[in-house]
C-alpha cells in the first residue's frame, strides 16, 4: 500500500468517526505526506477532533502544538492543560510516563500562575476527572 492509499484509508476512517485516525490525518497535514499538502492549521484541527474524542495520542500532539505555536499562535496555558488531560486519560496505561514527562517538560517553561490557570482550564474541560492539581517544585 502506498502512502497515498494509506492516507486515503485514514481519511475514510476519520470520516467514520474513528478517533485514532484523527491524529494520523493530522500527521499527514503536519508533514505534507500521503498526497496531502503541508498545512499546520489542518493538522491542529484534526488533533483537536481526536482530543475531543479522548484519543491520548491526539491530546499529546495537541498539547505540544499549542505550547510551541505550531499551526496556531503559541498558547502555553492551553498546551499544558491538554498535557494534563493526556496524563489523566492515560493513567494506568503504557504511555503514562510519556504523559508525565511531557507535562513536566512544559511546566519547566511556565510560571506557577500559568500552571494554576492551566489546571483550572483542564478541570473545566474534564469535569469527570477528580484529581489534585499538579504542584511543581520551582527552583
């Protein structure tokens, strides 16, 4: 199967609502592969769809893109909030340490006030998750 054929099947799966396909279609747009023209705005749109469907890979990719401003204006507060959601949604799974590492890396570039804002935002997006807010050790 060629990259173009693979990309076509991913788009079909995404059109059917298959959440894991959302982030892969986003990858195609981010990298301009599979016959897709590179388009960071489309990439982030597909990742938002995946994150809304609680796909952990999409949540992680969205967190990173928002944090650095790939395809959108940089928004570290939303990026960190999605990193928290990724960590919560992947709790107990094989990628939990990756989620924790992503969250910790992003936290090092933020102020305590920004982290608190992100925590409040994440909790409003995932009210079904009851957790204690993350507390980083700052220098």
